[in-house]
C-alpha cells in the first residue's frame, strides 16, 4: 500500500523490504524505476506534471529525508521510516556483490563515477561494475548505447532531479537494464567527494543540518523542508 504525502505516493517499507523488492525486480524481464523523493522533489512535482507522473508510475518510491517522514506523521499517515537513497543503494550493492548482476554508474562530474567504481569494488568484493559515464552529456544516444552494450542489470542514475527520473522514463527501456535508481548526489558520496553526516546525526534525523553546515549555499533549497511541514499541517487541518 502506498501513502500519499502532498501528492507523491510513497511505498511504506523498511530499508530491508525495499532491497527485497529491488532484488525481485531484477528477476523480471522489464525495466523498473526506483525513486527517492525528498521535500524538494515533492514540491517540484506539484508544479511539474511530467515529473509528478514519472514519480507516480515508478515501481518503488522511497522516502529520502526526515522531512517526508515528519510530513507523513503530521498528515496522520505515518511511514515506517526513512530509506535514504545512499543507504538503499549500499544495501543493494551488498546483496548483488558476488552474483552475476551488473551495475552501471551514470552521472556526476567527469572522473567521479570512475572513482566511485574504484572505491565501491574495494568496499563490496565481487561487485560487478560493468561501466561508468559522467552526467554532463548533451547527446543521449551514446549513453544509452553504452548502458546497452554493458549489459547492465542495475543503473544508478545520478543527474540530479527531475532530470534523472525523466531521463530514466525516456530511455530506460531502450538501454535494456532491469532496474534504474535515481540517486542524486550519491556518486559524489561514494567517490568520497562529499561526506555524509556522522551516524549519530543521521539517527537523530539531522543529516540536513550537517549538509547545510558543509554547503551553506543550499539554504534556499533547504527552506523547502520546513515548508512542506507547514503544507502538511494545512492539508491535515483541511482534512485532506
Ligand atoms: N549532475 C549531473 N549532470 C548535470 C547536473 C548535475 O551529473 O547536468 C550531478 C551533479 O554532479 C551531482 C548530482 O547530479 O553529482 C546532483 O547532486 P545534488 O547533491 O544536487 O542532488 P541531491 O542528492 O540533492 O538530489
């Protein structure tokens, strides 16, 4: 069952259940899309019907960020908890390492996906990374062909939202993989270019605060977090 949070329907799953669903998708012969919306993405979806439809049609919609969890709680439809994209991707890599499943890394600045591949294969022995491509391309065709030729099963698509989700909807079937995951800035994290908040802060739901401390210029983007709580309260009061 999905839970609606201000127009985006989320799968109410634990991190373990999310990974089990992803593994099941790899056994089906069709492309699947997994997305990890945060408050900024919910607000974008409100104004962008194409993006909203891509999120609605996704096979797995995971709540990335404490703002989504609080909003769901305020709406009176609590979710089981956060499933941050980086954690979901990490758990999935742990499961497919040592199997015949192949992973392609798409996105971020030139060199970042390669560095991420190096570090990830060291962290997950037996992980089969079959290709990488940066996210600053103009022409889609060669990228689709690179994924196709790599025979990837899973593709981490890290082009920033909403481009990554729309790109997957437009090109996923042609590129031939079974599971595409929109993962924002995760390759920067995997490559060690951006560090995540200490675990204690993550557990307290303060990852956003750490990110703000590291990149104060994100203040405008992050103002969306309290804003969706106000929206959720408004919707609750109106009985939506
Ligand atoms: N990016 C990209 N191509 C572009 C624009 C952005 O590959 O044309 C990458 C960017 O380098 C970064 C990621 O997309 O690695 C977006 O990161 P951000 O931290 O903004 O995403 P979030 O995790 O907040 O959604």
